[in-house]
């Protein structure tokens, strides 16, 4: 699929030639494009005169950068210590079951949800915690997962 | 009479618990009828009771209510206006008999003094609480005098390692160079720690003011706050605070009419734990992969973009205003000889009062957990407290009389760390905890040093094997050998401390490792592969609930007869255990 890079013109203009811009630039580009494809990184390399290897190196180093298309809603399962001792694994399994994800898969086939883990969301008193987009849900139990997901599916008319 | 003020705790944790709904109800009410001032404040620390609403200015004085229901909050307001005390159950703290008065009395608040008190988005509110007076005072002092004052206070780096802050400042102050930087490390990555998030969300100006003072003392004219992107509210509050401080002339050119200028930026992290290490953090600000570099040269000589740089953690910066305003001797009065001041802890895990606390150094761990923290959450007994996250260790019950200071905590094999304190009860498996942390460090190792990259992986494999019941007797020796090599062969703090969770659990909970290896048994009943579910014949009434839930149909038995689990077929999913309403299934 050909990607349209014209929407990146502004960002490139803003950052071109300045030192230390790679991370904020990639953050902005990911925001616009949804993820960082090989083509996107090659395009940025040409436009900014930064070696593609350097861009790829940074993109793969930080967990925030996504190299594959992401679902519409991002579900982050907190894997912090407090959540771990409060059965975060059970929550993740329940999410995987509810989203019908096979092992190794992280995005649903309808591209509605992507399931990821995060080191700690810093809401340890509400453990176990998940975050869907910018909303945090705490004190969860595996049984309550489908009720939360229904709300998002409902908005999509599914 | 004072104006009635209603404060709603609107930090990340409050909002996750439903504080926005409570605030909306109050905002609507205020728009309709007025009669009170509505303030959104941040975290007051009692996260376990969110959403929290505080009323003040009325005949009853100040009352905090916890677990406030949006449907009830108007009623609470009406009662307060009528000077009618609400149901005692929801009163957290007041002049009467709030259930957590005791909990608050054990604390000394320096860093968190404004958190949950002021509106973090209002610079006027911060100024009304003594904000920016320390900066005014510092600007009348010689820069060297400011460094001296911080040195004399005995303040040690709150990021974990505990190096003398004043000494660190003096290196950067002495360093030659036209351009210098100060950096605030807000890349709080330890799982189970949220002190810095709460501090930045609740009182961003205090950190900023500390940084301006530091920049003045060391001769820096530019600074960065490197903050985790997972903390959107902290970044939002910092952005507002920096903008307001610029408008008021606390930041920018010729601060308060002096010839000192200072510019401050926010850098968002992109998700890499190792960036909490100072040299890796600077690499990341420069837009590179965040990999640590060899020291020396130390950042004070050659740091960001090759210039002398001083990096301190959020909590360290947040102590500066107090020290300047009250003098180093007032600060020294708090705490112990070698660990002065207070420490903020994020209490989490199996503790009743999970949340944010600030206690004087020198307090016993027992008092932190049982007095300030309100004791255990359930009937299960205390087993260990984990301090210092992936770099720290587990302190057992027998060492609960250890006092909170850098040297005493180090002696246990754990570290003070940045302040995460996760309490564990008898239902926590210590081998599983060690495996959890190793999994974390193994994932987060940047890969530069071989021992850290591969050594942690080998340790994780051994630990996983043990939790799966495939442990071998020589595994413990192998773990210890690997641990000592990783400590020696790693460049930065991540690798040097990665084995700590394993070493401390081996030291204090060796029998638990042995139970896994020799008896193929998990005493805490956590490691799935080692679990066994059995029906207790005396308690089973034959209701068939378990056999109906079993996904592999391995439970046999007729109605009203004792059931039986076929161990060969059982996949140990625990469905029967949760389904049984008569506690007739034993897990172990």
C-alpha cells in the first residue's frame, strides 16, 4: 500500500537541520501516520539527510515506536510489580480471550484493538490496571474485562 | 467567615477512580447556585480512598471525605454547609475522629507539602503558599553560597544511589565551560513507583523553582525535564507551569531583574527504562538510542552536547526550595546523621493504605507499613517488602526493625531506590517475584554489555525453569555465579543492580527456592505448573458447580456426592477453585 507522505511536510520543515530532533520527530510522524513503516523511515532519511540505519536504530530502541499498523484503540496492560502480584497475567489472558487473539498476535483482525504491555502506569493503588487510549481502568478482575470492551465495540456499532 | 472551598483530588489515580464525575457534579452545582469555590487539586496520597473531596471554610473546619460517590456528593456539600457531620465511615481526616488521622500524623511533608493542597495549574496558588520566595532569596546569595547550603543540608540524591547532592553540584559549578545544563530526571521507570508522577502532577512549580535555583548556583542557562510519555498529566501540568513562570519572569532572560537567565524545556521519553540512567538519558535527549556511556568523563565535566551537566531526580529538586527557605540546619534536624530529610514512598501491593507518603528518614520499616501504611490489606500475614524496584531487593519480616536510611537499607541487600515499596503477603511467591524482575531487566537491558544482555537472559531461563518445576539442584549456585559476574561486567546501574532481586530472595527465602527445586512445590500457591487442585471431601456437598466450569471435564462425581479431580487431565487453570462456593477445593 502506497503511503501519502504529503502530510509530513510541515513536521519535516519544523525539524530539518536541528540537533537532537529524531525522537520528537518520530513521535510526531507516528502520531500522523499511525505507525512507522519502512517506507516512512526511508522517506524521512532522504528528506532529513539522516542515515536510515540511525532512524531504524532509534525506532527499534524505544518501545513507544510501532513498526506495524496499530488498532484504533490501544489497550495497555500494566505489568508493574503491584499489578503483577494482583494477577495482571489473568487480566491479560482474559483480554486475549475476549479479543480472540492467538499467541503472538497483538492486533484484532478488524483493526479495532491492539493489546500491549507497559512496564508501569503508576496507578499502583488501583492494581491491576489497564489503560485504553487515555482512560485508566483499575481494580479489575478477569470477569469484568468483557464489560469494558463492550463499550468500545458498541461505539463502533458492533 | 471564610469562603467555603471544595477541593477535588484530580491526579491520574483520582481520575481513574472516578474523580471527574464528582467534579462535574460539583461544577454544575456551582454554576447553578454558587456559594463555594471549587478547586481541582492533585494527589494527597491516600490513593486507596479516591475519589477524595475536601471541604473547608465552614463551621466544621476542614474535612476530607473518601470514596465519594458522584450521586452523593451534592448531599455531602449540603450537609457541610448546614454544619452537619457526614457518616463517619467516609471521613478520612479532620479535627474530630477521621479514620486516617493516625496515618497522616506519622508523616513529615517537605516534598509533598503542596500536593493535594494547591491547584497545580495555578501559579498564584503556588505563590500564595510561599512559592518562588526561595528563588528570590537565592538570587540575593552568591552562587557558591547556594551550593554550600545544599552541601551542608546533607541532601542525598533521591533517585536511588544516594550521592551527596551538594557535592555533585559543586563539581558542575567548578567545571569549565561557557554553556552548562541542568536536567531533571523524571523518567520514573521502576515498576511499582509513582512518587515523581504525583509530585509533578501535584506541585510542578516546586520542582521548577528548585531547578532554577540549581541553575543559578551552577551557572547553567538551559535545562531539560526528561519525563516519561506515559505520564500525560504530569507533562500537561509542567507545560502550563513553565509557561506561567515565563510570564511572571521566573524563567527566561534576566530573571527577576537579575543578570541571570535560564530557559527550561520538557523532553518526552519514548519508553526505555535504561534512560533513567544519567548518561543514557543524555543520549536520548540528543536524539540517539539511549545507551549508557563510560564514566569518566562524568556528566559534570562532559555531559549533554559535550557541556558540563548536572542531573538530579524529581524528588531531589523538590527538596531545594525548602532547604533555601529554611536553611540547611532546619533540614538536618529531620532524619538521621547520614541520611537527612525525608523520603517519599509509593506504597503498593498488599497494604491497606496504598498511596503516597512522605516520612522522616530514620523511621522503622515496621512503622512505615503498620502505622503510616495502615497495615496489611487482608488477613494474610506480611512476608516481605520490596524496595528499589528491579535494582532493589526483598526485605523479610525478621528485618522490619531496619530503619529507613541509605546505609541501613543497603545492609539488607536491598536499596533505598527511588521510593517504590511493594508489600507482599504469604500469597506471593518469592521465586516468581525474582523471575518477574529479571524478566523486566532482561527486557530493558540496552544490550551494550554482554553480561547484562546475555547473563540476565540466562538467569531468567533458570528462574523460569524453577517456577515450572524443572529446577535442578545446581541451579542456585549457577544463579549466584551469574549474578556476581553481571555485577562486575556491566557498565551502568541497570546491569550492576539487576541481580539484586534474585540475590536478596536467595538470601532470605532460600527454602522457598528449595521447595520448588527439590519438592516441586510452590509454597505460596502461585507457580501454575506446580499447583495441584484437590477436592476436600469433608467440605464438598456435590453441587456440581466445579465440574460444570471445568474446561477439560476432568472432574467427576454425581449430584450431592463428593467430587474428584483427575490429576492427569487437570490443566491447573483454577476455574474449579473460583467456582466453588464452599471452599471445598484445596490449592497447593
